[in-house]
């Protein structure tokens, strides 16, 4: 999960720790539409890199 929050921060989102109950952390993530688009591209690129290539 920390990797996901790091990617969000790198894309321009503000990530705020709202609270902690036991071992669970509650975060808020907010930012502009451009940050969301950049985040979606980063996640897509990560997924594509992890998929094994299939020769057709």
C-alpha cells in the first residue's frame, strides 16, 4: 500500500494521514484532474510491465 501512496504523491496528489486505529492507517488523497490522469498512466504502465509478454 505504501507504494500506491508513493505513486500518488509522485503524480501530484496530496496524501494526508487522517488517523490510525490499531494497525490500520486512514489516509486522504486529493489533487487536480491532471494528477489523476498521471496516476492512471503510472498504474497502467506498472501493470503492463508486470504482465508476461506473449508472442502472437
